[in-house]
C-alpha cells in the first residue's frame, strides 16, 4: 500500500522540518520526503494537502474511554472514532475503568479492543496502586510489558506521601512517568466548582486552587528526592504553574499538560448551572486562565491533552451538585487550540505541533511516534488552519454528548487523520 500526501507543508519539530514536502508512505511507514514537483510514485494513492499542514500524528495523553465496565458512557471503539475525527492518532486512557486497569490482563484487553476497532492507537495508563485505593502498589512492570506507558491513580490521587514516594521509586525502575491528578481532597471534598467570589454568589461549594497547588508541590519535592519523572495532569492554577516553572529551572524531572477547556473558559461559564461546565479540576477564574496562556507561550506547559470524560446524558441531567465531573473533548480540542491559541497569537504552528505530537511522544516515551522522519510509523495529522466549522453534539462520534461547546464555530481544524499509513478519517470534501 502506498499513500502520497502531496503539496502540503511539513512541520516536524523533532526533525527540525518546516517546509513544503510530499510525504510518501509505504506499508505503514514513512518511506520518503519528496519535493512538490517530483513525479507521483507508481501505484500511490494521492491525498492533495494543498494549503494544509502535515504534522506527526497528534497524541492525547489524557482520555477516559470507560471500557471495560462503563460501556454505556463510551467504548474503546466509539472513543477512538471520536479521537480520529478530532485529529488524534493515539490516545492514552486513564485506568479508572471497572475493574481498574491495575494489571496486565486489563492493559492487554484495552489494546486488543483498539486493534479490533482499527482507528486510533491506544497506549494505556496503568494504576499506581491496586484498585486505585492508595494502599498497595500495582504491578507496574507487568503492565509496562503489556503496553502501559505511564501510571496514575487519576481522580483518586495517592493521599499518602510515603506511598507516593515508594510509587515514584518503583516507577523509576521501569522508566514509567507517574501522572498525578493533583488534588488535596481534605481541601476540595464536596466542591463542585472553583472556590471564589462566584461560588459564593451561586451558592455552590468551591474547590480551592490551594488543593491543586499543595499536591503539585508535594509531588515535585518527591520527584526531586527520588529522581522519578512526575507528570502533572490538567494543570489549572497559577500556583501549580509557578511550582512547575521553578522545578524545571532546578532540573527536576517534571512535565505537565493543559486541557483546552481550561485555557478557553473561566468559572463564569458556571453561572447558568449547565452541568457540562462541571469538571475536575474546575474551570478557574480569569487570573488562572491568564497564567495558563503565559505558561503555554513560554514553554512551561509541555502538552495539550483533552481529558475527554464522557458521561451518559441521564447522569449529566442531574442537579449541578449531583452531576458527575467531566466533559467530552476529543473532537473540539484541536479546534480550540487553533481558535484560542494560534489565531490569537499566543503560539505559532510549530509550537502547536510540539504541544500535540512531539512533546507527548517524548513525555510518555512512545516509540516511533511524534515524528515523520523516514522509517517511522506513518501516523499523520493533517491540519487546515483556515477551515471554519461548527461543532454539534448531535454529530459527535463519541457515545456521549456532554460538551459545553455545542454550536460553537471554530477557526482551524484537523481535516484528515492517518494511522499506520491508512486514512481513517477525513472531513467531507477534503483531500
């Protein structure tokens, strides 16, 4: 099988490429970079990428695919369908399934289901502790051998510093990043939105920024002590960002990601009590959003990750206090990055590709991804920075519809997605 992605502009930060190239793909790998005027190789299918950016496949470091155990919300097949429609060639699902992904059998099951679906690659994140209870370490080595690329207890962060220290020491032996949802539950328990003036006015219990910041500082100190790699999930506060910035300057092995909703919306979105604005960490105030934008711009933030968290419509239809946390994000993440970051001059296209492809592959040490160098696996995200489109919940490929961006028009999109040399998604009329 041959595919020629012709007339596009290649951006590959890992290879220092930012120029017009044709990309020839054979048998699932990048075979050659050609000039725009070179003849079309015999037998090659041609995708015309005129006016488009050709980038290494985007990798989402933080999603929830719900399978096994919560298939009424999402399955691996529907989740990966949403992923490729949003431009993500690979996704890393959190372990909060039922049962918890705390052993090699579940890790393998998730990968096998993804292979059966034949859409996005799935690189699972295993649990830090058995059943994510924070009391006994999970078998990290076995999960890594089965295909896990990191460990996390996700929304049930390890509360005990001694256990977290042992987890980091153990994970370091296997070169596994430890991913933490930084939240001191003793400060945030029962909260449903950002703690501040607005939470008081709305009569909703708040989740203070301090809850995230204390846990982030603890993790950074432990990473410095152990030499382990700590990855801060969905960073959302000024204080946590400042802690990461200082730690990086000191040489601590720390990376972090930001979710698109956190650099787009503030807690004012909660005023209508729409449960599709309820998430953890919560939407923060304007000062925190501004700090996120600055950290994206200056390189403190390493990656954009959607924290795609599908829920059934009946669950989200409950009162704000009772509805579950989380929104879908796989199909809107790239559009938000274009609309809020690129077209507003916060970052350029090279930085966008770093945040969504090159850096994620480096952070989770995913081999042969994050680049389109010759010989690498041909996962490709094709972008049209000028494409205008409107997202509709009703048209989502996800099994759930809990997005606050229903009806929003975006400027810029992933218009085609190639996984292993196969075009698995393309917008109508593209290519």
